[in-house]
């Protein structure tokens, strides 16, 4: 097994170094008004064309690319941090509201913003439901003790007789 590793390392070292050792002269010629690159001189005394090394980025451009990448990453990280903080704030607000609603349900009370399900859990099923006005009104009790709860867009907006 160690012989295989040594052979593999030798093959890799040679193959990685081999392309760097290759060098061919390239000539730039004008043929019938077109620019042509060839491995043979176009005319007597022609000099090879200077070709930039392949696969290499000059240091100045590389530094600019790295700096731009770092800036993008920094902006993305800051944006994520802001989004996470906003989400956490909303989550805490929603959790606090859910706890307030659960406490009100245990005390058989209603709070503005409750859903019909919350109200049903707090007070039970209504005696009457009116859906004619574009909103939904639930009625509990009779006579002077009659209580009306008005829902708008699925949330309790008005409790005539008990909401806080």
C-alpha cells in the first residue's frame, strides 16, 4: 500500500508541474485582413506574441475581487442579522399576545384581536350570529344582559358588554 501512495504522489506531482513547464511560442499575423494566431512565424524576423499566463489573475484585480466579495458577505451578514432580530421581535410579540389570550380564556374574558375560536373557548357558543352587515356579530344572553361581539376580518374588534 505505501508503494501505491508514493507512486500516486509522484504521478500527481508530475502532472501538476507538467502544464506549467509547457511553453509554445505564439505568433500574431494579419492574413487577408484578419488577425490569426499561429505557432509559426508569419514573416522572416517575426517575434512571438506576448501571451498572459493562463489561469492567473493579476494581484491588483484579485485583491479587488476579494475585497468586493468580503463586502458582499458583510452586507449579507448584516442583512441576515437585521432580519433575524426583526423575526425574533415579532415572535416574542406573538408569543406574549398568545399568552395574554390564553389567560383571558381561562378567566372567561375576551380581548380585542381574538379569533372566533378564542372567543368560543372563552365564552362558549353564541346564542345568535348575525352575518348581514358585512361583519359578523355574535350575541350572548338576553335582554339587558345581552352582549354583542363584532368580528371584522376574522378578529374581534368590538365587545359591547365586556371586551378590554
